């Protein structure tokens, strides 16, 4: 008896073992350079290294979390950059991803997650395996990994098992289902990508509504209520371990570009009242599709794929009229509405056919909910959509997220889920041949029509290109030769793009026919089930693999990969340039203690027997670490200052790179910093004298000076400009300008000087009497940590001190001689504090209560979740026994 049970268990486990081996093998083969120690080139990862450098340096030196960083945007919380987690489940997952490292680990989790969801629907494991491979290889995942958007992929990978757990709770076992839900929801939330969580909530809502309908129809509402109670309990227990992240993210979001503004005016118009809450509509839709680009889900090059030059399409360019060949080759192959794209969100032509067949053949009632939700997601991925505009305007939280095209993950899940519904139907019931052929004719016929008459459905020019060509046509309206040339170029470009489109369209038709042929042979009983499974797995994999390799491949140029770098370069993407070294040398020249410390580091003999370049790089990193943790000035790079974090890797930057900067800082950029940036650029370009340039530094950069901008980097390979007029870390003011409201505060900065301050009149009662002046009063910074800054002051009368540190009300506490003291905002964005006469020690500490409370709750929640799942597993085991 025991042997029979064991053999049955072994037999049932075979498909799962095969699936896991297949998922892992495909992931490893696709990312094979990873086995040789290479890492993906990821622009966003390089940006992360820059923005997190001070945080990591502080953590390594002091073994604690700074929670604040001054490395970019003059200072911001570190919550959305890098903090240690107190979530035990997140730590467990991190250990798993060390065993199966990224990116292999992420694609493996993507496939495994969908497989688990399919099993929760009681799908045949072999059918589940086929579609799970397709879900994992969808190009959206590959593009996100190539760009470094790993938290998106991380979050997406746990969406399917969350859905599956809910279904399992409602339809099978509420104990096991709710235990799974609590764990998978916790892992999903641990990725801390709230936009994906927001879209998951839409899916959960539709699943619950459909399940309630089904239970009502079957007159078993009591089961629905019982399961819903367990789902609610499981959801709460799944959320608690992630509260540390959720609480600080919620608190911080109120002060970011996604939160409300204090202002009623905009940088472009000071006189007209405007709504500055949340994100701008155009910003939200910047990377959304034009209407025809929706077909890129099934025909990747429907609008050219990714942004590359037409010259890369060598076979196409050969066929272009020689008169226009060079001009056409210089154009982009992509002609869609997105401002930038790495490639198409391709879910597979083969999967699309299975999806269409699932719509017509599957009896699963949940499919209608997913179809409805997919239509909504497709509409919300469009750049021009009245429905999207309504949701941005009125639906809660919808306007907090940019790039609503990300909602296509709902379509990705729907395509795969309804496709696997069809496979399950095919393996368990007869499929009507005539109906199958009709559906095939409809799906395949549409692609054939696209192929035969593409210019009826698409114009093959972007809106900007059409506008430019039309403007040129008008400009040369009287010049027949010029107009003829423009028309010839336009037609040649359209013809070239049509050829690219038709090639890809034919490719999709081919995979649709291959998929259909295998299914039809199975329906006719010409091939067996397992032969069809192997065939479909092969077709689906090749279909998606070929497109994925367009965007992320293992090609090499000489000894270097195109998309991969060695592990050392991955962790050390930057080396100090002329500007960085000049700043370092200037600082050590003026600080003898710092100079001694740096000399010790640079002269220290290596004891690790590592190669010289590694040794020198580590020394360089340590030198700049000590420089940053011993000084407190800011650097302004003129090289795309608000889209780079290289400067942050070495210095405390005025600029930076982050999707959720503080709103007040973004407003300061819009009102002043961008203008002052252009003044510097224009002055440098006009080649004025040194005296004239110094006058610009002194009188025309008031905001950069109050932000303590000591150095201006024109180019990393050039010596920086030393700004002698920066205000320093702290200073006393002689006069105060009282502002009625935030609008007046920010407008008053146009004439700000070191001797005065702009204060909101609501703080007037806190101000000291400044009529008695003390010209000998001093205040200076004596020690720096990102979360703990100490100053010394000395004066014969009460003073008002301004600190060149960003005002953030949630966590910063001020102390005078160890006693907590009040401080308030000055100059719209800085900190101000009344300082009594005499000699005093002033300290600012970052002590966010929400963070520490969240950590306690997360640790408690982790243990509660373990206890909850353990109890449910025990009860379920006892019941079965």
C-alpha cells in the first residue's frame, strides 16, 4: 500500500520536475554569459549605483542605515533607493536569488509563478508548462531586465501566483489557498513596486466579482463568504511584513512629485492659478502607444520595433531608390508615438492564436472578466484616449503613476491564461473541427489582410515626421524640384517601413499556421498528446525567443559582449575623472586632517594580492568615501544634470536621477535651477572675461549659491569651476522677508541674498529680534553624516540661522545643546532655526518614527505570517489524515 502511494506520488511529480528543469534550462541558456561571470548591461543599475553610493558607503563604515542621503537633489530620504529589509520572507527570497542569481532567477520565477497559477486552476501540468514558458519569455520581461527595471519584473513574477491562490481558496481548499495567498502577496509587495500592485488590485477585484457571481449562480454563497474571510485575513497577514516599506513609501509619497503641491502657480506662468497635484497628464502618457501600435503585441515590428537607424536593416536599404537611400538610412525604423522604446511588448503570435481559441472554446467563466479587463488595459496604454483621461482625472490614485502602458501586464496575463484554458479544454474534450477552422480563418485572415494591404491600416510615418514633411512642403510650395524630392523621400521611407512590417507580419502568420497545424493534427487524432505538447513547447519558445534576441542577445564584438559586461565592471562602472580628482585635491588641500587620512588610504599596501587595477579602484572608492563622509558641499554638473547619477557616485549633487524626487525640489528646478543652469551655459558660450563670469556666479545664481554649490563641472574631463560665492553649510541672516503664502515664498527667491531670508508669516512668532546686529556672530558645521550633522555657533545676540539642508518634516529633529528645539522652513526649501546668544552646539538628526515603527511591525508580521501558514498547513494535514 505504502509503495503504491509512493509510486503514485512519484508519477504525479514527474511533470512538475520536468517543468522546473525546463524553466531553469531555458533561463540559463538564454542568459548563458551569466554562467561565465558576466552581468547584464543595465543603464538603470548604473544609475542606482550612483544614487546609492553614499548610503552604501555609510552602511559599510558604520553598520547602520542612514535613511537619508545628500548624494542627489541636495538631499532626500533613502527609502526608495536602498534600505535593509526587516521582512523575513523577503530575506528568504534574496537567498534564493543568490542560489539562482538574476537575471536567470527572475525569468525562472516568472515561469514558475505562472505555472503555480495554472495548477491552481486545475490545468494539466503539461499544458501549464507550455504557456508558462511563453509568459516568462514575453518580451516585456526581457526589455525590463535589459533596462534595469528589475523591481518591475520582480513584482510581476508574483502576480500570477497571487491570482492562483485566490482561485484555489474559492474553488478548492480555503486553508491551503489562503496560506499560499499570504506568502505570495507578501513576496509581491516586497518588490516595492506599487504601480504593479495597483494594477494587481484591478485583477483581484475582477476575480472576486466573477467568483461571487459563480457562487451565487450555484447557490453556494456561504462558501464564497467563508473563503472571502480567509482571503481577507491572509491579505492582512501578507501585508504586515511589508509595512516597513509601505508605511515609509506612503509617508514619503505625500512630499514627492506624485503628491499635492503647496503652490497654485506654475514655473511657466506666475500669474495664472493652476493645479499642481500629482503628475502631469503628458508626463503620464509620454511612453504610451499610438493606436496601431497595439498590434505590436502580436507583430513586433508593426511600428518598427525599437529605436534604431534604418541603416541597420541592410536588406531593406538595398532595395531603396539610390536617390533616397542615404536619407532613408539615416531615419529611425521606429515610427510610433512613444518618446523612447527599447522594443515591442510582444506576447507571441502562437499564444495569440491560443488566446483567440480560448475565447471561443473555453467554458471558464473567469475569461470574460479578464477579456474586459484586457480591453480596459489596452485603452489605458494609448496616448490619445478619452477614457484614460477620465481615469487620470477622477479615479483614485490613477494619476500617481507614469507610463500607464505598464497596464499591458494585465493583457500579458490574460493572453497566457486564456490560452492555457484552451489547451485544457482541448486535452479534456473534443474540439469542433469546423468551428476551429472558422476561428483560425478569422484570426489568420486578419494578419493576411494586414500583409496584403498594410497602407490601408497604417501610414508608416510618425506624427512628428508627418508634421515636419508637411511643414517643408509648405515652405517649398513654389519649388517643384524640392517638393518632388520631399515626396520621393517620403514614399521611399514608407516603402522601406512597409517591407519591414510585411516581413514581420509574414513571420507571425507562419507561427499562427504552425500552431494551428499541430492542434488540427491532434484534433484529427494524427498525433498523440505528448507529441503535441513537445511540438507546441518548441513553437512557442522559438516564436518568443527570436523576438527577444532582437533586444537582448549574447552577440559579441571582438572580445566584448554587446549586452553583457564582466562582473567587476558591472560593480564598478565609473572611474574618477579630471573634475573629480581636482575637487578631491582642492578639498584635501584645505583640510589637513582629511589630507592625512587620505594619504594613509592611498599609501596603504594591499594585503589581498589582488590585481593592480582592482587595488587602485578600491583605493579610489575608499578615498572618495572618506571625502564624502568628511565634507558637505554640493556639485552641479552641466552634463544632463537631472538625468544622471554619475556625479552622485563621487559627490553630493545638485542634480541626480530618481523617479520620485521631492516635489518642492522639482518646483525649485522649474522656477530657478533650470534658468540658472542656462545662464551658466550661455555665459560660458559667450566667452566672457573671468571677472564677468565671476559676476554671474555672484549675482545671477542665488538659488544655486544658497544650495551650497561649491563646484560646477562643465565636463568630467575638464577642471571644475570653483564657485567662491556659495553660501556654505549655515549662516546667520540680518533681515527677514515675510511671505503670505508658498507662492510668494518661491517668487521671492528671485532676489534672495545671503543676508536675508524668506519666511512664511505663519512662523513670524518664532523669529528672534534681528534689530541688534552682531557682526562677529559665527556658525559653522563641525561634523557631517548624512543623518547627523553638527554645528557650532557663537554670538552676542539672538540670531536666525539658515542651514543649506533640505526641509523635510517627517523625521528631522533639531537639538541645541542636547535639548530638542523648533525649526521651520526658510527660502521655500531650506531649514531655519532661532539660535540664542552665546556658544552652542546645534545638531540635526534624522529620526523617522514611521520607519522604526514599520520595522517593528514588519518583524512581528513575519512571525505572524509564519505562524498563520504553519497552523493552516497543520489543520489541512490533520483533516486529510
